[in-house]
């Protein structure tokens, strides 16, 4: 079946999940000119979108009935299952030719299983997790890693480019989630290195602000050092990305590693450090709060 290319002003887009990431992403779809129908479990979170011209639906099923493309952006695998395959979920309101794009971060296994269920209903699907956090969602500069059929990917590019700056087709369905897992490993490893370096230097008597400034001028420079390093030094842990969500993502990584029969020692270490923060009641802090684990081990606060 031929897939129609999405066009602003013509293509009806639905959006389910209006949290820290979803709401600004949905606003960018409106700004791009797409007709938008939205749904969120907490209905009040849709208010700014309704004011801007979106229509509010009572359920994901209603969103699907009124859309050509439905985007879901929720917290975890069980949440995606609920809004897609559950009672009054997207698939219960689906029609032949509907495209479902899941931009949540979940396991590749769950993605492929739900994709098979969608295909049985005549629904095409893409997995398109993102990186860039709330600032990237606001600015429309997210990195989007997409899995699914090439034809469907190309048809949905106008929708994806309304929300992201770097949009890369990674392969078949699930490949986007595999790439996002790799992203979370690289960020976690870098964040742990930054935290360890800053605490080490500070414990040795050097100002961590100057350490960060010096390192940003050499090979140690990174976006993590720039943004999260500053948050660590200032203890500015208002959430951009929750500790509990990065913890969840690393457990996806570890499940993948076990299934593949490979070692993931850095992911295992940082996952345990995030576990410690969650156990201490810090799961809803920004993931840069990882530095608190290193401060506790060193008995020294930045």
C-alpha cells in the first residue's frame, strides 16, 4: 500500500502524552501548520495547545480516529502499551492507513511486538526516540533516531522535522530504540566521568569551576561537561531529565546486553549509582544529581 507524504495544512496529526517533552513537541507541530488533535491523561496539560488551535480528544482512540499520523510520547513500556493497545487505546480507534510514531524510550522488544499488533490492524509504525531534553523539544532541535520501513520514514519526514533538527533513519522497526539505548550509555558514561573528575579535583583543593573551564578547552570537552558539569557544581538539580528515567533506560540497556550475551560494565555501574539515588528519594532530580553519589563516596561536596 502506498504511503501518503505528510503535508502541513493537510495531514491530521494526533499527539498522545503532553509531559515535559511532549507538550513543546506538540506546539512545534502546530507552528509547522499541522492540524493537531491531542490527548493527555491529565487533561489540564493540554490547555496551552487548545488555546493555540489544537483539538482535545477524550482518549487515544479518539485521537486515532481523527488523525492520519499519531505520535505517542509517554514514560515507559507499560505506558506505551496502555495508550496504544489498552482499552480506548490508539489501535482501538485505528483505521487502515494510519501511521503510528512512538517517540517514547522503551525496549526494542516491546516496540517490535506492538508494531506487529499495529500491522495486524493495517497500521504502519515507526519508533522514533529522541535526545536533546526539554531545551531541544522547545527549540525543535531534537536528535530523532528512527526505525521502520524506509517508505514510511520518508512519508513522515515533514512531521519529524517539525520537532527535530537531526533525523536519521537507523533501520527496521526497533533500530531507533537500539540507537537510543546507545545514546543513554554514552551520556551515562560521560556523566559519571565528569562527576568523578570534578569531585576528585575539588577534594584535592582545586576550584571545580576552574576545572570545568579548563577541560572545556581540550579533548575532555563535551555537551555533558558543559551543561551537566555546571549543574553538578551548582547543585542545580531541577529536572531536565529525571534520574528515575535514566535509571529505567540503563536497565533496558542491561536487558539488551543480557539477551545478546555481551558485557556492559559501565552501564551496570552507573545503573547501580542511579538505583542508589532512587532509593534515597532522589529519583525525580535531574540526572546530573549523579554527582551526589561521588560526593558521598569522597565525603566532599562540590
